[in-house]
C-alpha cells in the first residue's frame, strides 16, 4: 500500500507543478495544443522559485523539453521582475531569429512586439518588448555600455553547452555586473548537456532544476566507414569519409520517406557532398539538396528549416548550427559524419586554423535527437559503436583554443587587465592572453601597461576582430574607408571568387572586383560567380561603413595590400628568391603558394588566410604589397642594421646596410667598410657551410694532424698524449674562430683562403714541448738497416689509419730483428713488406715471427720472380740493401 500512496503523492506533486507552470504562461500560449505536454512546463514553478529566492538557477533539459520557448514566456510577467525585461542569449543568429518568431507567433504577434530579437547588424525590438533574444556579442556590447543593465531583471544563457568564447565572456561580465552594479539582476543558465556541478559552483552553488525531454524513439545505426571505402583520418581529413557519407545518404533516401538531415564539419564539406548528391539525384526533381551553415543569408537558412513543399523531400546538409534550438520541419532521419571543425589558435605562430576532429558524446547525442523531434526517427552514425565509447564527454570550450585578442580587448574596456579578476568556467590560458596583449599593443589598442586606448575603444564599435577594426579605422584615415569595410567583409565571409585551373586564385583583389561590379550596379553579359554571397558581403560592408561613419563607396584596388598590412603586419611576407613560390613573414615564418598565380611572382605580399602549419603554411588568401607603401606606412617599425653575411653563390662575404621590417629585408645598400670582426665571423660561417676542404691544406700540415690524431687515438696509455690538442675535423670545424680566426684578417673570399698559412695556424695550438713530443713519438720517417729513411704513413685517402704503416722492401730490413715501435713503445708499426716491384707480399706487426716462420716460403716465390735480386738464406745476418744486391766490400 505504501508504494501506491507514494505513487499517488508523486502524481499529485507533478500535477500541481504542471498546473502551476501552466498558470505562469500567457493565456494565448497555455491554451495552444501540445503546450501542456512539453516537459519543461512541470518545472517552470521550481525555476521561478529558485530565481526569486536565490537569484541564480541552472536548468538541465534535454532536446524537445520546450525550454527555449516556454521559459522566457513563463517568466516574463513574474512579480520579482518588477516589470523589467528578460534578455535571453542564443549562441547562433539563425536560432535567435527563429526562436523570436516562434515565441511571438505563440502570443499571436510578430517579432518586434512583446518578443524581439537583435543579432549582428539586425535589430527587431519595439517599445513594448519584454523579452529580447540576442546573440552573444550583442549582450557583451550591452553590458559594456550599461554595466548595470538598466531595465533588465533576468539574463538567460540558452544552449550554454556550445561553450562559445563570447558566451563565456558574457557570463563572466554578467556575474561581475550582478555583484557590482545590479544587485537584483538574476541569471539562469540552460542547456541540454553541461557540467552541472562546475556551473553550479560558478554561480554560487545555484539550484539545479532538471526537466525531462520530449523526444520520440530514435533507432541508432552505426556504419563503419572502413567498410564503406572511406574513413576519417588526420591525413585525408573529412574528405576521407565522403564516400561513406554519400553511400549512407543514398541508402537512407531509398529506405525512408522522410526528410534527411546530414551533419558535416563545415561549409566546404557541404559543398562537395552537395555536388555529389545533385549528380546522384539529377533525374529525381522531388529531392532537394539544401545547405545550412552560418554565413548563408537568412533567406537561404529559412529554406532549410521550413517544411518541404508538398510532393517533395529535402536533404539538409548542415554544420553544427543545426544541433540545438532549431526544429527543422520534416526531419526524421539524421546522418552524422561525427566530425566538427574547431578553431585552434597557436600563440607562438599567431595563427588560427580550423582542425577537423571527432565530435563529443554530448554533440553526438544532440545530433541524434534531431531525428526524434516530431516523430520516431533513425540516426546513422558514421563510426563503429566501439569508437563511440571513446569520444570525449563534452565539447572543448572555445576559450581554451581560440585567439583571445577580442576577449582581452573587451576585458580592458571593462577595466580588467588580468582575467583571473573575473569568474570563469575555464580560465583563459596565460600564454594566449599574453600573445593577445602583444598584438593589441602593436595595433595601438592597449598601452604598454595594458589599459585600453581611445583607438582601442573605437575598435570595439562593430564587434569584429581587433585586427579588422584597426584596418577599417586606418583605412578611414587614408580616405579608403569603404575599401577597408569590403576587405573586412571578404575576410570574415570567406570566398566568392572562381577558380583558376581547378584551384581558387588567392588574390583578394579578384573578390574586390566582384564587389565593385555589384556596387556600380552594372549590367553584366555573364553572371557573376557566387552572386548571392557577394551581395551578402557587399551588404555587410555597407553596414560596417555605417557603423564607422564612413562616407563614399569608391574602391581603389591598388591599396588593398596596404590596408591589409595594417590588420596583419605579422603576415607581411617577402619572396625568398626569384621564381620561388615560398615566402617568409615578418615573424620569420615560412609561407608558400602551392601553384603559380597572380601573386606568386610579387616580391611582397600580405597573407590573410593561411592553414597555420608551424614551419611552412599554405596561403589561401593574400594581397600584393608595394615596397614603398611598406616603408612609408611602417616607418616607425623599420630598423636599420649592418649585415655582413657569407654569400654561397659568389663564395665571398657580402656586406650591406639593411632596412628591416621584422625579419624581412625591405631594402639594402652595399657597405664599403664593414666591421672586420663581422667579416671574419662571416668567413667562418662560410667555411663551416662548405667544410674544411675549402681550405688549401698542404701535405705536411695534414701529415702533422694525422700524427697527432694517431697519438691521441691509438696510444692512449701515455697520459701526456691525451693532453694534445684535438685536430680532428669535427673539433676544428666547431672551433674555427679560435684557431683560424687570428689568421683571417683581410680575407673575405674563398680565393683569399689560398694564401693562409694553415701549418702555422694549426701548430699555434701546441706548446713547444708538445710539438717536440709529436716529433719524438710520431716521427715522419724511420731509418731502416739499408740506411734509407722510410716515411711512416698515418693516413690514406679515406682518413686516419688504425695503425701507423711502414711500407718497405724486404731487402732493406735484412738484419732488423724486431718490429719498430713508436709512441713511447706503445704502438708497433704495421710493416708492409714489399717485393722488388714495391708490391706488398706480407703485412705484419711481428717481424721476428715473419723471419722465423714465413720468410723461407716468401723467398722461394720471390727468387723465381726476381732471380737477379739478393735472397739470403739467413735474413738475420744478411746485409740490408736498397739495391738489387748489396755492394761487395773491397
């Protein structure tokens, strides 16, 4: 019976919560069909109580709960709001517009009445608006201009799990504002998936309200891309999974009669798959391929989220923009590539690049849920089930990966120089913050103490990247303001130019020409490439011009590079050599074009978009830059230095007075009287580059070196030998300045090296006693019984020998009882005993053994070949001779 009563009590509680939640909704809303069935209604009263009493709350609600729509509607007339507004932050522009339109429709109104919205460059808010749905940058601007948020009683952060950097910033500023400027400002965070405990701690142990979701059953099918002849890997990128994605979509069209949503990592992937699908379904006009990504016009985005026309079906190819908030009508099948493009910023390189990575489990679940928003559905995941278990739980916060320049500038405007002064879910990296500060100081946005300047305040006018805002302001000063706005729009909105030989030409001027033709309203005989996108970019440029109060619409293409250099001074680059496609930037980074184009022959360029590789980055978008403009516009950043370097081509030292922009040589003139020490250093670098063989080594000097090496390497028992200087190639090369430097005065080319006294240079390393030691223990010659002085060989053409060699004819050592030794008796000579024709007949280090056991056999052989020569029976007592036979004594 107890269980029955408990179930009844729980049912009564839930019913009471549902009734209380419904009572909070406006009459036009609560009476609409299906509203009472949305799970979030049953927790509205709990959320209301938490906000009234604590001022902070977290709402964890899965997709389909109705939180985005009903929470603001349920709270907009609560007494504790005191007739103040609600601001709800939506991470994406499309979601903000769509949510506002839907909420207004529930009230029987249009957006701009009680429900309004504001996104970048678009505002739809009226005098009676109670709920404003805004994107992240808009809320930041509102806080900066009014830290107390006058007239605002509640800020809602929706879909916070997306963890955009602007969302983190807006939350940090809102918490700071609530503590210092607006005591009655309430804050709630809503998400389908999030780290609840960490967020609760951040909000001061805020209450957590959990709602069930409303989602239809979704069948999950794992498709191993390896079995589909396609798979993602670091080398192939998303293109490696394209075949599997294409095959799965085609099969889904055959198996299901519903619309299909395909998740892809970015716009480039969408375009490629769209081309393939249009080819597949070109005979079926009822199948419509519709893209959905952020830079599309609102009109095109609406086409993706609205129902398909009767008798037709749609395949929506979307980026993660479709993961949350939006309900795309008709979707009951999801094909998930499992990939996402994430920005990765390297402070060391000063570049951001998009990395294609596997999605998190949370994102995968969000994507899967899209198939069950309106009816039972199916989700195809293009990865094996065992891979799914290894996915990271949540998305990596953008604040840990992104360029922090804009965030640091916003903090400076807020009066914060150290991010640790605010509350963050994830603290920004100190290294990335420092890199951002350096950039902002170089742009004049911050002073050297980190305080924002008047120029920095102006740069925040449009909410664009500080680089681009700085460029527009400088362009305005140069009377090229509208060109600066166009450049900014092109850089932000990606490509609008056609391709050359299958590849897009990286010259940004080609994009400007398209905009210029559109702005002049000319009639064109041939269609402009990407006309719709170009019109959108032109409209964005005009909006920017309005924000910065820029008059005129002239576009002087010749100064494009000059303006872009203002935004990207660190990416001004010079060509390495004539005919090369490789460049080097002012920071010393390598860049390259992968094919010849309109810019590859220019000496100076500004690289706007690169792939971010550490050593050698590919250039995607750039502009030409004139040397004179670089010298004039950056005159205060130019440095002059005397450069004395080795020129490998001429084999000589070249001296010039150079004008530098960072690591780039802008100009140079010959230096008639360079510093002798710099010339000497350059000569040493040249010798090291070419090797010691560049020097004119005399035979006697090389022989001396080999004798020293012999004593050091093969007679180590004598400690004094170990103290001799090291004259091996490696040590001499590493210490050229020590032993050769004093002899290089007046030498500035390889030709001058021929006159160096290398023997004196080498022997200057030795003391008098050491020189005598070498002569005594590693002699150049040895006297044999015949009276001849025979040279000792310490090396051959391949370098030092393992033992010293004495090559001597047998007749000359008759009477020599034992092998001669050198190096204080430590090293027996290796005897190469020669025939009368000077050919080796025996090699030995034991002459005594040779005479006793081998000589008689050798004698027999040699007597037959050299009968006129002297071959005594007893070599010990025989007279040595350098002739065929010994002289007879009279």
